[in-house]
C-alpha cells in the first residue's frame, strides 16, 4: 500500500474539530487531500469545522475513538474507497484538553491516551498508514531552572504518575510508548510531535486558556487574571506554526521519531497580559490568582530536529495576538453564546 501513488491521499485526523485539529484539516484540504475528521465534541466544537463541511473532500464522523471504530461502515466515506485505498496518513490529536474543567474529562483523557490510541494505531496498521501522534511538552515534567531547555533525548524531571494530572501527563508518555512499540513490532511508520504551548483562533473560551481569556476579558473591560500569583513564565507558539511543524514531520521522507515543536523564547505572563490590554485599547486591570492544576510552568524546547525539517516558528507574538484578537472580536457574540450553551449543558 505505501508504494501505491493515488491521485489524492486519504488522511484521517482524530480530534479534527479541536483547536489545532481544525486548522490542520483546513490546511490538508488546501493541499488537495481527502480528509476524514473524527471527533466527539468533548472539547472540540462544530463551529471550528463548519466552514469545511461544504468541501466534497471533507467528511466529518462524530465518533468516540475510545470505542472500536470501523470506518468502512460509514457511508459518508464512500468517496474515500477505503477497501481499495485505505488511509495514507493518520494524525492522532484526539484527547480532551481543558484546563478549567480538567476533572470533568479525566476518564476520557485516560482512555484517549490508552484505548483510544490503540484503536487509532490499529486503523493505521490495517491500512499501513504513516501515523503522527500528538504528544506534549508535559512529558518532560515541570520546569527545572537548572535545565530550562529540553531536547528530545532528555528524560526531564520525574512525573508523579499518581497525581491528579497523571491521566494526561503520564498518559502522553504512554502514547509515545505505544507508538514506539508499534514501530518495533509491526514496522509501522510512527512519528511523534511534542507540541509546546500553542495559541491562536478557535481556542476554547472560559477554560483557563491564557490568551483567549485575556482577549475576551480585555474586550469586555474585565480584569485579566494571571495565575501562579503572576509569576508564570511560558513560551507561546502560534497555531499556524504548530500545523506547519506537524505537516513537515509527517511528510518528510526521513524524519526523527520524536520532534519538539514550540517557541524557545520565554515570556513573563504579565507582559503578555499587558500587551493584550494595549492592543485592545482596554482599560482592564491585571489581577493575580493561585495557579490552576493544569497550568504549570513547562520547559522550553530545543528545536534542532525541527529545524532539520526546515521548520521555524515564523509568527511573531504581536502578529499572532492581533489575529487572535481580530478573530474573537469578530465572533464574540457567537463564541460567548455558544460557550454559554455548552456550560449549561
């Protein structure tokens, strides 16, 4: 199957209605592929992909990867000719990612990082598809000021696998272990992207996500809340750069098994909040609060492997913030109404 050249590649994206996943689907369609997007809307949203639903090469399947999934039974995918062509590429991004509501999705997170990943890898094995697994900078553990930068061969600090965040942090390590095992046992072409903190349009609101909550509060004249008593340091990568990294990693003829994608420029979260206030012309004040469970200081990435793939984060913070502000301002009524309905549900 990998040696057969098709007019259009069939690409499966799990979590495709999420923040990064929806941008990835959009880019894949522009590149001329057929895209099957699987999502159950646990933390993704239909509005993220509604502009794609009219594309004949895009099909959305509402399904939970934590349940067995036979995609050949979905009539929506008839044009994909799966029994003949199968899938050439699989991007596995499906995993609940909610900061403020982390406890609500613990079991789904645990299963997505284990049973769900197994189901996705089995789909890839069936069709001999190349797989890209979305991992996270959390696999390195919390920030260690003695070694703030981490490269892919670094073990990082020990994770507490029994902590309240263990289902995500240790879960992402297990995702990587599953990918490596499928590569070793089945010869599957599995690649892992460790994605560092990313921001941009389509991030969920009211979720403890720094940038969108900053922007929304600034537009409403409300206080901007910075956590960790205002001492949080972080790096931030714009979503278009993240998607570019995933595509380069997937499409490289030869690529490292694991690659960091993120900004290596550290920022004080207070400075970011101040920039949002200035760029929105807001009179909002900045207040501090104790940290959220899921919002911890993470290491910065060494990006040598990504640079070998021709990747660099190109979008400056000011430009990324402007695009995010413009998106939220233009869609504010729709976004806040939709989030309100989601919370009520």
